[in-house]
């Protein structure tokens, strides 16, 4: 109503002003019309009077003429009549003839454009007509009309015009108010429905339920979704992704909410070495990605305390501030018994799920005892999450295949938590996943998440197909959501990455110095060429295939014998598992055989270093190499590929990358190979060794551009932005619709 008044009042004022402005125009117009009427009337009267007057003048009777004039002047409008024979005469006229009209000035009135005389009687129209039009000198007839009726009429017209505009204003205002009220009501109803989350489709009104409205509503719904995601991606691409940007999202979008990360592997491991304690950084893609995020956002990271000196380092609540040199977040350690570690970590996670999800031709092993430990350890971590939660609705970031059951367990304990689960390894197709005896429990556990993330769309598709195959859940392939038991999980692609720009400490040593030191440390001569591979000693990484490619290169291109050494850093991993022990034995044997074949009397073609290396040393090797070879048989992303790109600020070096890594989808400028094809891989090695520096630069520049733009802050930021949107939506859904009162 206030809105209507705000519009209607000014409208009425404007129309009143128009009416006011129009009035003088109406005055002038009516005056012109009436003057013309008077002229015509005077002409008519003159025509009628001429003949009788000529006769009476001829008869010479002034009295008769006076009474003739008086008779005619009885006409209501005719005020006076006169006759002048010559300009020097006195007029022969009725008594009412105004004194201003004299015979001598008749010519002035005859030629006047506006022959109106203003007198004490009011406005008078003066018409001067020749008595005989054919004969000059017969005298002039003067007819004076009273124009007071014109003024009266003009006043009346002005009043009518004013009333007309006022009535017009009232009608326009009324129509405006009605239209405004109707559209306001419709808009408010629409907004209320949207705020209640009903959207245009979910709970249609009886009218919008009509089949003819359904396609329109569907299109609108889609349009809104497109606009939403377009805005999000536009905003996302406009952000410069840095630790500060992440902090801003946490404090702005998420109002500084409590962030809790859960992973099996801890970011800092305290190891006892004799009488001193050493802090180790594990070789883990997950830790590489999450550590910079936690530094930026603070919060709490809950992980398995696996180091020999971990218990000595924590406080009474099993917490320690990290990074040790400058603590910015809390590490909360969870202790596992050797049986739990065997069953949950070595058994179910790494002998069952790991080979199940990686198509690396190693049979998964599923034991019910391992499953029982897996369930128990997931519960243990759920309790730790509840203990660490400062609010009933924290943001919980669950990491990886060790915790497939955790999202549902947290959902039951903290129903309002926002749970983002990220699956760092591939998700297989439904046929492969069917092997797992507890497949339904695993999928249902993951569907406790608000958002479930994978590196690639391919893995998202596989997951949704698996749900469709094994659970009674609603799968929406358009919005990529799964609804189970009334709770929705969004399945999203978030390609993981690394911190950018890399820590300056990692790249502060000059390339030349890195080369010299690496050669010296490995007994290689000056000018010797180096290839590099850095992985955990895992059978999924294709280390055997890598060595076979080097062997094939030396067979096909013997000119490289003695000139090239491929250095493989293999961080020991999961050494309690038979398959890993066998793999290490096989890798060592293959390296020895190739060295025996091509390394006699010259530097060895392969140097295998099965030991842990700190990130700084890893970067030194990456900077020293001519090429980096990543030959995984199946890999969610593979961050070593991205680290090689980050390490090469000299824009040199060639990346050879397996087509079975998630990274291959993002870095097509690498030499993409099928690691099972030794000939193709050997050809790629030769190409890398002979690639001109300009081509190396062009490829490296493009890859550095991509990794810089899609860095790990963006990976985490996108998840947090999606979580923030989800929380906002949920808050609106909880609110009672506007206008309803809580009774
Ligand atoms: O990146 C995949 C991943 O399995 C991580 O989940 C894990 O932290 C890392 O590789 C190393 O494995 P682990 O923690 O078993 O040594």
C-alpha cells in the first residue's frame, strides 16, 4: 500500500500541474473561436441591415434610423450599432455605442487583427462593415457585440478541464494500484515458495500443477540452476586462489565455522631415532593437498597417531599444535591397537578397497575380521569428531577410503554437520565394485555425506551407477544428487592439486646446483642426463612398467647407454602387506637385471632409492631432471606430475604421463602414454631427451598456467563454497514461511 501511495501521489500532482498549465491554452483557443464566430455573425447582421438602412438614409429620417437600430440591438448579444457616413461625421448610433468608437478611427478597427475593445462593460467585439460593398463612400456600419459570455464560457471550460485531469489521475492511479497489488502479491507468494525451498516444481500450487504449466516450470527451474552455477563459476574464476582467499571464504561465507579434517595418515609423524625424536612428513598426496589448506584455515585435523614417538609429543587431550616450527592448527591423534591397525588399515583398506578401486590386476582380499575392525575404527573416529566439535554444526572434511562408514556415523551423532567426503582414489564400475561383500554398507555410509567428491567426472559417474545398481535410492542424473532416506548427497568433481606458488624454500636452489648435487650424490659424471620417478613403492604406480620402458629405450636407441640414468625414489609403504613386499622384491630385481644388462663399465641406467625423502629433497630431484616419468596403472589424480610442473620455474623439462591418471585429463601438454605399451613409452622417453628447449618451454608454460590457476586452494575453496551454499539453503528451509506465526 505504501508503495502504491508513493507512486499515486506524485502522479496526481503531475496531472494537476498539467491541468494548470493547460488552462491558459484553453483560454486562448476559445477566445479565437468565439472571435471568429462574432465576425461571421456581424457579417450576417450587416447583410440583413444594408438594404433597409440604405432606404432609410435615402428617406433622411434620423429618428426612424435610431428606432431601427434600437430594435435590432435588442438581440441579447448585440450591444450597440452605429453608422458613419464619413470619418468627419458624428456616428448615428444607439446610446450604448462606447465613446472609444468614433467615425475618425473606424479604419483602425476595420483592419485590426484582434478587434476586441476592453471597456467598463467587459470585452466587446467591434466589427466595421461597408454599407455598400460595390459603392465606395456609402459609409460604414459598426456592430458591437458583447463578449462577456466568452469569458464566462472560458471560465467554465477551465473548470471542466481541471476536473477532467483530476478524474483521469484518479482512474490511472486506481488501475496502477490494482496492478501493483496483484503483482506484489504474486511476487511475494513466489518468493515465499522459493524461500521455503518449494521452488517452482517441488510443491506446485494447484494451478501450476496443471500439465500445461509443467514444461514452463521445468524450463524455469533449469534456468535458475544454470544461472546459479554460472554465477558460482564466474565468481570462482574471478577469485585469485590463495590461502587468504580460503580464509576469506571461511570467515565470510562460512562465518568462521569450526573445520574438522579426518584422515588416516597424519601430516606430521614423530619418530624416535635413538635418543632423539625426528618429525617426518609422510609421502602422501592427501597430506600434500590438505596441509596448506589447514595452515590457511586453522581448525583440527584428526588422524591415526602412527609414529613411534607420537604419544610423547601430544598433550593430555592427545593434541599437538602443528606445523612444529609455527603452529597454526591442531593435530588430534587417535590411537589404534596393532589388531585394529592390521584389520582396518592393512586388511580392509589396503588389501580390500585399494586393489578393488585400482584396476591394477591385484586381487582384493576381503576378510570379515578386517571388516569388523574397519567398522570399529570408523566408530572410534566418529567419537573423536564429536569430541572435537565446538558447535552442533561443524564442517567436517572426511578423507578417503579408510572412512567410508564415517559420514553416516557422524550424520547420526551430529545431524546438522556439513559433511564433505573426498575419495582420493578412483571409483570402479559397478561390476568391479560388486566384488566387495559389504558394498551396500560402504555406499550407504558414504551417502551420509552432504557432498561427496571425486577427482574426475568419470569416477562420479561410476559411483552414481554403483548406487543405482545396489541401493534403493533416488538418483538424479541431472543435478547429480542421490537421495537416501530423505537425505540428499551431491556428487561432485573436484580435481585435487598442489599449493601454488610453491613454497619459495622448495625452489630456492638454482637448477644447475640441483643437477650438480644430484649427480654428485648418485656418483654420476658431469653432463650426465637424469630422468626421475617419485612414488610410494606401490604396485599401482607402474614402476615395473617404467623400468621396462627404460630398458626398451636402451634396446632401440643404444646411444643413450651410459649417458642417461633414471632415478627412482620409492618411499616404503604398507610394508606389512605381502603384495607390497613382493612388489619391492620384483622392482629391485628388475632394476638389477637392467643395470646388469646396460650398466657394465658405465653409469647405471637405473638408480633405485627405496627410502623416505623430505619435500625439499624431492624438489631438488625434480629440478635436476631432464624428464619426469609418471606411469601409474590407475591413479585418482597423481600430484607428483603437478609437483614436477611446479618445480620447473626454468620452464624446461618434459613430463611423461600415464593416460590412466586423473592428471592426464588436465595436462594434455605432457607426453601421454599407455604404460603397458613399452614401445610407446620408450619412444616418449626418446622424444623427451631430444625435445628442443623452445618446445619444452611452450609445453611447460601451458602446464604451469593450468596448475597455477587450478591450485589446491581452489580445490578446497570450491568445496567450501558449495558447503556454504548448502548451509544457506538449509537455513532457509528450516525457517517458517514469511507471514506464518508460530503458535
Ligand atoms: O593419495 C592416495 C593415498 O592413498 C592417500 O589416501 C594416502 O594418504 C596416501 O595415498 C599414502 O598412503 P598411506 O597413507 O597408506 O601410506
